[in-house]
């Protein structure tokens, strides 16, 4: 696990060492355990290491003759990949060394053999020229960004590292701003910063002498078996899930450092806890968040349920109370970590839990992907209805309704452009189409981005066993009735959990995971709304009177999300566009 950056130069240019140093320094939080440096025929690689596997010998980049590779991530089928080579072939025990030799043997399609989460940069000197490959795992668990410039292509694990190197522009794309306000994340390859784009999930870019010459893509959702599983019984489907989930959790719990679990008490994290317990793996440490509102507003509290589950399996359980004072103190730093912005208010508990867990562990398991693969969201159930019963696809309305309604903003839905293009490109229909859209956009550009930034800000590795090729191959082709049944999503996972850990009460009504941002904001509305309304990014879209109304009624349904999104945008713009420090509290930074 790490941060990485580098440059592939065109003929006549060479890597600027000062620029590389600035980009590497911007990624220090991702890898405090060491820095690797390599220059090779017009290409340069810089690696910031967080040591997880082969702590003593796994320094990167790995070099083999005139070829080198570095990776951010974990390759879970490392033992199987090694078995394809001579026993004394490898120089280290690092799981990230085999991809170098897979590339040299298989070429640009080498990622087809990889099982894991990764962003990879590989380079080879070929008679004075060089070829570079940049690859990202199919679910987009690990981030990777590029910027093309006159002298070649620069890349980095975070957009802010490219900005630190002088690549891209430190200003907003209006279309991306509108997407952020409505969806709370941005879609597609373009980021909010002009000139910086994402390497897409599953994409491999081939770069020759500083020019991108090829792009190829891996789809994480396998359709081939769909017809062969139509006749499965419930028992056969459960056996299929049990085998895949057990395999994945076992692979994801391999580490040479202490490991823990985010335990919300919900279906996904409870399933991971149950699978680890069934495997008889070493005693887990688990962390759960609770919230204090500082008012009479009550929020769902699953800590007692989570504690009971942890106690049942013998896990060491920790509860972290998050107070308004903690939030107002640290919110600028939390938002600053989200350089590729996602205004998902779950960044708040994720940040504080990672900060607390880092005192004891370096790796945390998390349940991201359960809703998307197993069909947990209400919009999936709507997608299965005929149109005359209210059936519809996903993301039909945004945070602020049909339009943003501010000065210069058309009364339309231009923020849906990226999603609409993806919907048109889908060869699937019904439930699979809606799930596929979420896997392509919502997962990598919101949920996984949130997990990556909040954990890596504290030098913690996040692992997502439900987003594993083995699990996807087992679950994705299954007919809809294994996912949604009797009005409930995630039926198969719930049934598996009922058998594995009935104390989890998987078929009980879900309380929901709600962060009380509305109550927090409304309590401080008199101080907050004037500061937020004056921010240039907010003022371009909303007048002061509307901001005031939203903030003064932030605890109302719908207004909480609106107020939070505007607050996030104002803080994000203050740091990433205006260049203000995030060292002070929320009110000082906004002022």
C-alpha cells in the first residue's frame, strides 16, 4: 500500500527532479515507511511505502534488468502467480513483485491474471526509448490520475500531487461543480480540475515515449455464466456464496501487520465478521461509531447491537463517540483530504474511526460493495417494477431537485450528462443495468474514494472483501430473485448471515446509517450560513437568502443533505482552489 507518482517524458524532455520531489512530498501521508526512486530512459518513478507485506524486503520500485514496476495495493492471488515461475525466481516476498514478471511475459493484458486492488506503474527501457503501463483494478478500489502536458504524461495516486507538481489547473470545471452539488460526486474520466483525469476502473494505458498510444479495459462484472445459474436452488446459491465469501475473506486477511474491521452492525460488516469467525482467524479488533447531536434530535445508534455481535464471536470491540466539537475542529482537514471531491457525509465517521484505529492496526476491512453487488438500495427495487408502477432507473433526482436554480444555471439537468451517457451504453436492462451504473460510477467516485482518502490520511490500508473478482463471479450472474425477495434487498447475503450468525438479525428492519449533519449545522446556522453564502463557489449558484433558509432549517428532511453539500463545497473550495490552510477549525477557515 502506498502513494506513487511519476512522469513519462517525450523525446527532448527529461523528468524534472524538483517537480517529482514536490509530487512525492504531497503523498507522504500515503506512505510514511520509506521512499523509492528510479529514473529510467526518460521515465521517472517515485514510491511512498506503507509496509504491509514483506516489511523488511518489499521496497519499491522493483527492477529487473531494464524494466521496473511499482504498485499501490494488494495482490491477493500472489501465491498462485508465483507458482507459475521457478521457486527461486523472485527476489522478495512482496505480493507486488509478481505483476512485473507477469507484464514482461504476458504484455499489456497482464492484469487479466491479477486478483486484488491495485494501481500499477510499469516501465521498460527499449533501445533508448521507453514504454510505460498504468493500470487500475477493475472496481477502482485504488486511485490513479494522469495529466498530459507538453513534455509527456505525469501520473499520481492523488490529484493534489499533480497540482503540487504544476500539472492541471487549480480551478473548477462548472459541469463538475454541478455534478458535485447534485450527486455529491463527479462522474467519468474528467476530474473537477481541468487537465487532470482519472485512469478508469479496469483501464490500462500504454504510453510510449510520453504519448498515450493504447487504452484497454477490464469489466469487473462477468455475464458469461448467467444462463447456467438460472436453475439454481436456494441451497445451491447459498453454497456458491459461502465458498466465494470464505475464499475472499481468507485472502483479504493476509497481512504482516495488525488488522481490524469497521463494524456498523449492518449486513455487510456483520457478514465479514461472521466469515472471519467461521474461518477461525485470529481475534479481530472492531470499531463502531456513534454520534452526539448536542440537541434533542435523535439518531439511529447501532453500537449496542454491534457490541453484542463482537462479543458473540470474541472480537475486541471499540466504540467511538463523535461530538459536534470534534466535527467543527477537524472538518477542514477531512474535506482537504478529499482532493477529488465527494460530499458524502460518511467521510466524517470514516475519518475519525480510521484515526482511532490507527493506534492499534494498519489494515481495516470494510463492507463497501455489498449494496451494489447484492442489490441493497431501494432504487434497485424500483428498477424491477414496470414503469406504470413507478419503476425507474437510478439517480433521477439530485440533492437540489431538477435544477440548481441559481444565477446562470439552466433549469435543466445537465448534471446527469455523465450518467445518461453510461445508461445509453449499457447492454443490460432492469436491475443489472442499475447495478452496473453504480459499480461504474457511484462505487469508485464516491464510496471507494471516501474510504481511500480517509484511511490513507492516517496511513491505514482499507480492504473490501465483498469487492473481489471471486465474489463478483459468484454473485453477479445470479437471477434477480436471489438478490431481491419479499420486498428486501440483499436476500442471499441476509440468508447466509442468518445461518452463519443469527444474532445479527439480518431480516430485521434496517435502522439506517445516518450522520446527524443537519442537526449539527442547524445548531450553528447563524455562524455558518453567512460564511458559506459568501464563498465564490456557492455564490455562483445560490443567493444568500436561499443559503440562509437551507441552513436555518437544516434538520428537516432533504435540507440536511443540501446544507451539508454547500458547507462541503465552501470548505473544499477554500483549500483546494483558494489555497487556504486547513489547520484551523471550520469557522476560522471559512472566515
